[in-house]
C-alpha cells in the first residue's frame, strides 16, 4: 500500500477516536440546548470523517486491484499465454553477424541462410520474388551472377526463373516424396528421379537429395540431363524443399586476412528451415 495513503487513513482514524472520546465526556443525559446544538455539529463532523475514511479505503482497494491486474497480465505475457506472442512473423529481415556475414531470415518461405556482406569488393544484393530469393554478386567479375539474375527475372514461367542462375533459392511446399519429385522435374528435367536422401550437415530433419544416376550417357541425357552443381534440401517435418544451382565456378569471394576466399560452400552449409 502507498505510504502517504496509509498515513492519511491513520490520521483520519485518530481524529475519529479523539472525537468519540470527547463526545463521551462532553455530553451527559441532561444537556442544554447549546450542548445539543454542539453535539449535532460534532456528529456532522464525525459523519464527514466517516465518509472521507470510506473514500480512502475504496481508493486503496482500487489501487491494489489495478496493481494485481497488471502483475497478472505481466505473468500471462511472460508465460506465453498472451495471444500477441503467438502471432507468426511475416516478411523477412537481415541481421548483421560480423564484418563478413549477414543472416538473412525469410519468415514467409520459412528459411534462413548466411549471406556475405560483400563479394569481390562489391555489395551482395538480395532480391525477393515470390517463392524465389536471388543472392546477387553485383561486382564486375567474370563470374558475377548479376546478368543471369536480370535475365531470369524476365521469364514468365516460375520454374524457369532459376535456370542458369547461381544461388537462386526456390522454396516450395511438398507433402511427400512424390510431390518432391514432381516439383524437381518441373524445375530441372522431366525424367529426373530421386535417387538418394542423406542427412544434411548431420541434421536429422533436413535431407540432401540427389537424383538417380544412370548407367549410360544416353540414358542420362534422355532422362535427367543436368550440368553444373545444384543443391536440393528437403524437410519432411516442415513439408518443404529448397533448391538452387551453384554453377560451374564459385560465385562469392572476399578477402579474409588478406587472402581471397570463396564463400559458396559456407553459404550453402548455413541453410536451415525455420518454423
């Protein structure tokens, strides 16, 4: 209880007791008209004091109620019962990790990945286009993927928007292996079949998917003719697949301790699905 409020109540109670004692001494069975008038005056004062005391008590009770309510709301918020804490995040954000890396988080597509701040001396750009996220090396290096990204974005068929582009990350929802294979056939080649699934970076919830290998060159060219490196990551628990090409040469490079270092594998290995 507030200290000043407590002192006010004590003072009022004290005055009330003093008046009661005074009246018990002052008035007897036989009183003059003057005494009766004086008694009426003091009785009115007592009534006023009682009213003030009641108001103070009510005020104290209301403050205690509000305090308890606030504490209850705080406890509910901290325990996760507040509905606002359960709202799913949307959009995307970029978080700086150190001088070299940013962490890119896409809540809509449900993944996160480390992206270098610069490559070949130029800023790395992130372009979001529906279910595809392009990581773009904006430098003038020979193997910069900037031109390929600009050309790919002009295509109307969504499944063709990652063809020939390094680090064009395509994320799709799939319920089972059959839907996974159907999706990959649209993105890569109509005859491609799933060959193997192995845990990705020792993560039991994410599998690195490889296509079936064929015994002859002719069979490969007919069914699953794909050149270059590519990544397919599948999470049955999340019901999602993410895939992107890595080209025939490294795309992202920077200097670390004066040495030029490729970053493509670091980017790939940092990928993770999120809820």
